C-alpha cells in the first residue's frame, strides 16, 4: 500500500514545466522520431549507442496522450512503483517480510529516489521494473512443475529479458548469470544442471538474438576523430577516462584505481539512499561499511545457495560491468540494483553472525587487519578535521566501532571461540530476554521497538525532504524558478542558447554544441557535437568539414566533459580569431558566428587524426 502511495505521489508531484530542461530530452525526441518517421535517432542521425527500448515505450505513450514532459516523468514514476512491488515480492522470499518492506520503503522515501523519479527521464526506471520481473519470473520458472506454468513463466521471463536488453545493454549480466547458474549447478548435480540448461537455453538464445540484432546495426558515422564515445562499451573501456578522452588510453595499472573510485562513489550513493548524511568518499572508514557488508553478503549467499540462484550472478555481473566503466559513476547506474544491494547488506550482517559462530578463529584472523586499518584511517580523518578546528561525528562514531571489532577479532583468533561465548555476552543475552519487572517487556523487545522507531524516523525525515522537493516541483514553471533540492538536470545556458538560435538564425543553420540534445530540441536546427578536443587544428578542420555556422560555448560550473567548452574554444579562438565573430554573450554563455569567407581550405584526411594535447596540470587531473 505504501509503495502505491509513494508511486502515485511521484506521478502527481512532478515539475510543472512545459518542456524538458536537460539531456534526457533525447529519449523524448527519439520517441517522436520513431512515431513520425519510424526512425530511431534525431534529425536523421541514427542512434547506435543507446538501445531503443525507452524511446519505443515513450512513442507508444505519445501516440495515446501526446508529446509532453509530464507524460514522460509520469511513466518513470509508474515504472518505479511497479518495480518496487515486484522487488518486495522477490525479497520477501529471501528475508523476513518486515526486512523486505523496510528496504523498499526506505528507498522509496529517499529524496534521491524521489527527486530522480519525479524529474528525470532515463532508462533506469523501466530497466529496474523489467529486470526485477525477470528475476522473479526466473525463480517461478525454475520451480514450475506443470507444462502450463512452465510455458507461462517461461514466456514472462523471455519477454522480460528481451525488454531489458532493448532498454539497457547491461542486461548482458542477466544472460551471463544464466550461464553461471548452469555451470554452478553442474558442479553439484549434473542431472539438475541438464534440466536447467534445457529450460534456460531458449530464453538465453532469444536474449542473444535480441542483443545481436541491436549490435548488428550499422554504426553511425563518427563526427570527430576522438576515441571512446560514441563507440561500443569495449571501445570506451580502453580509455583512461570517458569524461576526459584526451588523457588517452588506459593502462592495466589504471584499472585498480578506477574500480576503487567507482566503489567509493557507489558506497557514497548507497549511504545517501539510506538517508544517512555521512556519505563522503573521503571518509573511507565510513563509506567502506556498505561495500564490506555487500561483499560478505554476496559471498555468504553464494555459499548458502551453492551459486545456483540467478540473482547472485546477475548482481555480480552488473557490478562488474559498471565498476570497470571509465565514466564517472552516476546515480542512474545504481538505482536498478539498489534494493538488491541493501538485500546483500542484510545478508552480510547475517553472514557475519553465522561465520563468527561457526569459524571464530578464521574470522578473527581475517578481520583484524582491515578493522585496524579502518580505525587508523578514521583516526587520521578525525585528526585532519581537528587541525582545521572542525569535528567529524561520523568518524568519531565509527572509529570506536572499528577498534572494538578489532579487539573482538584478536580475542576470537587467540581463543578460537565466538564472542557470544564470552560470559559477559552470555549474561547479557539472558538479561535481554528476561521481562523487566511489571512491564513484562524484555530489553530485547525494547531494542526491537527502538529499531522500528529509528527506521520510522529515517522514513519521516526522507518524507520531509520529499515534501520540500514536491513543493519545488509544483512551484517550478520555468528555468528561472527551477528546482534546487535533490537531483537536478537543468541546463539553463543550453536552453537559452537554443531559444536564441531558433529566433535569430536561418532554419538551415548548422550549430555545434557540447550538450547537443538540449540545444537541438530548443533551436530546431541541425546540430553537430562539440567534442572535448583542445587541439585548435582538429576543431577547425571539423568545423569546416561539417559546415558549422554557429558555435555554442558554455562555461559549466561542473562540466561533464573535460576539457570544458570554454577551454577548448578559447584555444581555437586564440589561433583563429578572424574566423569567428561573437554574436551573443550572457553570463557563462557565448555564441559565435563562423566566418566562412575566412576559412582555410578543407584539410586532408591525415590532418584529422586525433592527437593527445599537452594540457596544463590543473586540466590533467
């Protein structure tokens, strides 16, 4: 019931703007192109990086309700609500119903989830629903005993896998999970493995066919000689940084740092989703806790199930894909698996308790070094804050916890006994279960009620923030009074540039802009991507090649690509000032008219070869 309430609220409490204000407008415009021309792309440029699933869904909605931002964000809210209903059903089969409900309600009330669902139009919401349906139907399909139930659940599973692949190619993790389940089963029971193989093979082959058809599409011609985007996943993996392609190709030594950074950002997002205001990737002693619990929980789950559950391998495969991703880890990458991450955290707690009782000496030996290291890192952070005359409550609370756990680890390693066997713990355990005088309520029940109260308080705090976000959404009628709390994707300068270009330039003008979907949507002109290339010669050659008439230059407060527009264009302007004329300057926005008469002859193909630039140190890191 609460899931339906939150979902309904998200549908109604979206921003009251008449149009999009950021890059997610691409999916809506691609949907309109599908509806009008049967073509997946924008302005005649085929899209071969993002699968067409979300655009196809929006096209169906547009055919019924018309093109609007409200329809798009409403659909995202519906997907999220349905996804959490399926997630609850899936989780309650593995954890107590109360724990499953807490996970779902805690996430639904998170301001991060609420702001994302009510404002953003990205594949993650639809993908969350389809993958959860795939996991739940996969479980039912595996248990199906009758022909009718096998056909029903097999059809649902196949449709969910195909839909997920058409929405996001990260679904390849689900196909890999099917193969891993069959292999793990074969190590224990070949007969059961053969049965599972025959069941999963049709689903797997359909998934491979869908993925193959998408990958078989002829790639769009490259506009610029730049490595990485818009290349394939494997091509982008080769980069040192997807956001800063001029840094060149990655070395093997860069991979550990990339994975570590992505893990820290992921943990920071998980802490924020849990409504705990301590998430900061610099606080290693704090943000490492979710990662440790997830790792322990996943390992415990594999040991407990023998690696024969689809969800374990899907989660591992999905994490593997995005931990290797050379781009900045974003919230949208984590949202589809957030309930599973919290599930593994819970299972990590259960696994820790079980292991400390079953193998106390081994647990003590393994746990002591990391616990001591985390205590030292936390103490170092506290000292750094004190040196600046500040305090850090999160580290001050976590350091004693790590020190106590290190002490317990030493005791278990030396004695070979669980901490629950300590007399003090035994006495405390008995005391917790005994009723307190006339109250007839044991301290254990009081602790349980305190836990309920804590969760309720966290949810209420989240709802308080959600109300503030909802108020901002309802009061937002344009970019001037746009939302500020929670996740925001308002590219005001790009919107302003697009509106100016539409009213001040000929309809056949060609415009170059960094965030081209937003500018194209408002300008209604042909757009060319402004790449993060600081080499003036390569930029000028591309401008000549593509017949660019206007260049949009924005100095972003937090640029997504590096080097930013202004750095790249200022180098070009310094070398070829006579080729460009400033026609608009408002704040951090500049628009230049290209003087074709002063342009050099088009260059030969060799001069268009990309070369890493010699960036100053502040731009290289």
